[in-house]
């Protein structure tokens, strides 16, 4: 794909002064203050890149700066890519959203719902209805993540290392292990951030008849020219791979001081070799430019420069709220952690979706969709305003700072000519 030419913010109805203010905010509050090693920010509007900046370091220890082609761990920003891939199979009539999951995973047919007990001795009850494919895509399946740390079920996930990006095992062993652990709740009764998208990756391989990672490469990455997006970083690109850090405060530090601890050294990272567990929920590495290409295809109704991933009606379906009863995430969520926590936000197929900007207390548009990754990467796409924002850094956890609220507020504040 040809990269869009840079243009002035004013040529696309945005304010350069406001975007400079946002960049200074990132520099002073996060980079200079030691909260982030470095940042990269891309803003695209009305077919133009109106803001593209990189500052600070991709690797503090080696003093390697963030550059336009720095490769980042995007963790849960893998989920929208996996979901788009699955919806390509839906469009081809090879699977339907209302089918029971046990049609494809027979071992899950008699999965029970947790009542009491600990692994491996659980007391369960039958679910009120079977788990459907749509439950996987909208996180209403009853599955969970081990890091939620709120129940005996997620304790069993931790014990068996289910859904961990860095682990021994394969997608098949994850499916086999999940057959032995009860659901948190009956499918459709609640929203819980979970390994469901890893299961979707497994189903893509099963239904397409080719390895999940091969499907993504052949159907999305190669056609779009997303040449730096993969489940590992090859040796010839390792010098562009960012370090990942943990946010934290040391004992004795004064208020406002920040401390970054190296969490994953790019010279020794497990991401430098192909993993055995191909995580559709969090396994990809990518660049801001590659992810912008993917987002441009979504903003453009599923097509970019002659390459069509999905039809516009399918994308509209994906970016609609699919939570039962039309409620927002806080009304249904049991997660102690997810990448979204606002009132007025629903969940579609692979994305969080803004339903009512007034309830979020943050500027935005109905129908804007978004997600983020564990290392504080994030993106949003606003079809009404023809707007994309992509932010990259590498700091765990994503909840350490209110950055996503600040980005959204300041990006929308830069719009001087609204489409609405």
C-alpha cells in the first residue's frame, strides 16, 4: 500500500496548535517525567496524515530512539485483526454468528457453569443456553482471563497457563484445557474480557483449513502490505524492536516521580522467535504505519487501494453494540480489567463502540470504535469524522495512567471543522 502523504492539519479541518499542545503534553507529562520511554502518535483525517510524531526512546538501555518504523508489541490490538479475519469467513458463508461453538469444538458441548470448588474438582450447573459464536466475538461467552484474579475459575486458568502469550503449548492444547474448566457464567448473561479471541483464532484455522497465522498473512497482511506485522520479530528487524517496561513507583520516591522497570529486553525477548501458541488475542507485533493501513481499510468500508477485506455492511454490523438488551459495558461487565471502562460504551464484534458520548463525559461521536493493548498502545476510528488515531508506547499495564482519556479529549479538541 502507498502511505498517505502528510498534510497540514488545517487542510483536513484540524488545528496544528491543538495537535502541538497534545504532543507537548505527551512530552512533558509522560516522556520527560520518565513515565514512558518514548511515544509515537499518528492522526489521520479526511484521507490525510495530519500529525505524525515520534519522541523519546524505544530502548532506554541502548538509547535507541523511537522512529517511524519502530516495532511494538500490540498485545490486545491483535483482537480486531483476528475478528476481521473471522468475519471474512462469515461473509463467505463458512460459519454463522448464531451457531453453537460446540458445533466446531465438540468437546465443549457439555461445559458447565461454575457453582463451587477449585481446580480440578468443580461443582457446576448446566448453562441456560449453549455458547454461540457471537458470544466469543463480544466477550459474553463465560470464558475469562487468568489475570482477572477474581474467581476460582480464573485461578484454574493461571494454574494451567491458559491464554498466556508466552507459554508452552498450542491453540489445540488451550482448547483441550478449556474443556476441563467451567464457565464463569452462562453465555450471554454478562460481559467478561477473556481468551475468547484466542478461541476465534483457533476456529479460523479449523474452518479455513490452514494455520491461523498463515490465514492472516495471506488474507490481510500481504494484500495490504503490512510487512512488519507478525507473531514474532525476525532477526533482520530485531534492531527496530522496542523494549517493554513496567510502570511503578519505588519506595522512598516523592509524589509525582515515575520509575520504569525493564520488563522485556528486545535483545532476549521471546518475540524474537516463532511462538508455539499463536495468540489471536494478544500475540502480534506491528508498527504504527502498518496498523494505520489496517485502520484505513476499516474506515474506508473494508477496502483499501483495491484490496477488500470486508463489505461495508459487515463492518457496520461489527461496529454496532452487540451487548444483550443494548446496554453499555458497565451494566454487564464482570471484568476487573479490560481495555475500556466507560459509561456510554458498548461492545461490538472485536471493538468497543461509543453509544452515547454524553454518558462517557469525553468528546466523541456515536459509532466511533476502538481498542487498546496491554502495553498502553491504542487506536480509535471515527467514521463520522473520517478520523483515525494510533498511539504507540511500551509500558505495562495500560491502566497505569489516564492516557486514553487524555488522547481522546485532545484529539477531538483539535477538530475545527466537524462533519457532525
